[in-house]
């Protein structure tokens, strides 16, 4: 026999983690006929329908201005509900994920979809790649609610290893719409010099910017606020 579940717990688990957002979610379930205003519990065989109803009707975003703006673009017909960070569908409370989403949007508006980052550690590169992948596969975009931009791609050059041959550097530079020299991260002079020389020797090279902030999120924010 199906057991009951506390509605407040269920809604919290679904990311409606503030009293106002929980209220909106509960009203949505009431309007959909899945509960009423006096019930504390919901039968567990209704949970899947409740989950679907919430996903179709509401879009959760934290109070960060970037997530709020992206939410209005991605929500489509869904109502945007402000939640605490961990429940945000865009960042999940993770700074780097938010910065990747924002960079993809702002740079995408400028036609920049391929970014080459020179410098930084493999761990920092992995962090950015992970959030780029989660944007590509995990998001439930609203019908017609997508910003309609091409997917963002990153490539990285490990700044701790010796500089690559200039032909390899030139090929990467041709691929990129934007090249970021991440100077504050681990970066051997031979690496940055290879790319700087390549940029200087080629008139058609991608736009080149320098970043000095520590950490993937801060670096992306610096790049975006500097050029977008
Ligand atoms: Zn957020």
C-alpha cells in the first residue's frame, strides 16, 4: 500500500526551499487537483505527477541577478519562482556553474561560442568543462524559452607544461572566437609567449584578453565584465 509523504518535505526536496516558494508550489498542486489547502501529506503514488506538474509550471531561480535574468529567458511559459541558492535550476548554488551560464549567455550574444583558455590547472579546467556539459544535457529548457544560442565550447591549454609548438598554438587560435590568457593561474612564460607570439603574427586571430583573477568563477566573471 502506498505511503503518505509530508508535502512540505517533498517540496523542499524539489528545490522549493523558502516559505514563499513552497507556498507557490503548493498552490500549483492545489490548482492541479493533487492536494487541497488543509492536507499536510500527499499519497506517494501521486508524487511523480506532482513532480511533473511542478516542472511544467514553475522555474526555480536564486536571487542572483544573473540567474534571475537567465531564468526569464529559459522559463518559457513557466512562472519564475525565487528560491534559496541550492534549489536554483541554473546554478544550484555553485558559483562556477553560474559564471559558466552567464558567460555562455553574454559571450553568445557577441557571437563568441568557442573560448580558448591559456593557463590554469587541470582541476580548474575540469570544473568549467563539467558545468558546460551539465548545461548542454541536464537542463529542462522551456518551449521557445531558450536564448537560442549555439552551445558554448571551451578548450584549455595547461599552463604548467612547456609551451606547445607554434603550429599547434596557431591551430587552436584559429578554432577560437576568444582567447583568454589567464595570467594569475599557473602559467609558464614559455606557454603564454607561444600564444602571444602567435597572436602578434597573425592578423586574423581571435580576440585576445588577459584575466588575473583566481578561481574559475572569478576568471570567467572578469572576462565577461571586461568585454561584454
Ligand atoms: Zn542561481
